[in-house]
C-alpha cells in the first residue's frame, strides 16, 4: 500500500483532532499528515486523515457535507454549548412536549443563518474566539448561512436530575445523557441552580437526533438554539460524526487497529481517494506531461473540480474548467 493516501479514523472521545494527527505521524513515520475537519474532544467518529501527497486533497474534504448523531439536553445551558463547558443556567423542561421538540427541530432545518458558538476556533482579528472568551472578553460572532438538510428526531428521554454539584451522567434514572452518540458523555449537574417541576431534581429532556448538514454547521449551536426557542436552554451532551462526504463509519479504523498494522496505515491511496471524491477524466501521455507541469488542457465540460489520471491510472491533478481551459487547482503527480 502506498504511504500517500487517506485514512478514515474513528476518533475516540477525549482526544483532540490534533492528538490524532500526532498519533498518525508516529504510526506512518512521516510528519506530512493533516486532518479534514476538526472534531471537538468530546466528539467521536469519522475523522479523515491525509498522509503525504493526500494532504493536498483535504481542502476538498473539509468542504464536504457531514452527518452526525447527537444528543441534546434541554433544560441546561453551558458556556460552550456542550458538556465540556461550565453550567450557566438551568430551567425545568418537563413541560416541553414531544410535539414542541419536533416543531423546534423543523424550524432549524433547511438554509438557516446560524451564529457559531462563542467558544469556537473562529478567528476575530487574528485571535481565536475561544481564547478571547477565556480572557474574559465578550464575543459576538456574526451569523453564517448553513444548510441543515436533515434534522430527524430519533428519541426523547425524560429525566429528573440530582442537583448535587458535579453529579455525573450515568447517575440519571435511565442511564444518563450519553444516548445513541456513544463516547460523548453528558452533564447531569444542577449546580444549585433552578430545580425541577416540584421534585428534588431538575426535569430535563435528552433528545437524540440525526443530522445531515453543510460544512461549517455547528451542532452545538443547533442544541443551543433549540433550547432557546423552547425557552429552557439546551446544550450538546454527545456527538458522533457518522460521515464526511462519502467516507463513513463503516470503513473507519480505530487507533488500536491502526497501531496493529503500522506503518501501513493508509487505507485509500491518493488515486482511490480521488476516484471516490471527484468526477474523472483520462489524459494522454502528452496531456499528462503538460498537466504535471501545471499547464492547461482543453476543457472537458465537467462542472466543478475533477480528477485527471494518466494512461497508467496515476493521479496527475485536480482540475477545473475556467476561462475556456482545464486548469490545475492542485498538481499531485509525483515530482
């Protein structure tokens, strides 16, 4: 197997995406490794890793649509909009009906203007938003147009949480907020804030959802906005990415599995990845020589970027038709 290519990793909870990159660098014995779209530490699931020349394909992976399963807790809000942040508000949610939850999800489907979570990697005047928040600054991010093509309600669980500070998920009556999105964990702390609907605990709803969305969509923000619309607050307690573009969990390898087969960790060569991700065009030997040096070809009439292969099946470049010519966006032919 070539050392240049993509690896579809099933990221475990508790690791940053950079942690995974560092591990793959060690396993593949190269520093030329990158990832195709950050997953927060609490999140699990599909993380596409590029090795060698394939790192240049990651810009296309980052822009691809993504799919998730997630658990939203209604009745509690956190500073980060997920279970890793400090609890800042708690409101009894026992009165919220299943129909109201479904209607709230429907309102967040389609093209929406979404304000990203303040604790995010978005840069404001060159400084990450999360660093500004940590420094005590008030952060107001502009809304961004994103597309949520699917936001399906899978299940609702009604819980009565203890208000003991620091109570851990899993102590809830039916097993806590982990839900179907394994590895995410949950937050069951009431922190002495508002308690439940007449009992000793806080009545919350854990809502399992399936999401298909465009790149740049914050699932944490969907949780926050659903809670705000229902008047009880909300945050994300679990998140599992199930697909990035055409890459799915069914082909993802765990880090222990990759450890066992190191250094042969690449499971999709550059050529195989390009065939999966792009329309294809063949080139003659003369055309391959021109294109490998960055020269243009006659247009192919293909919409959007496409992969061009030489007569032996090697990947030469990712190309798009512009100004009457087929011009390379990136050249991938070996030097």
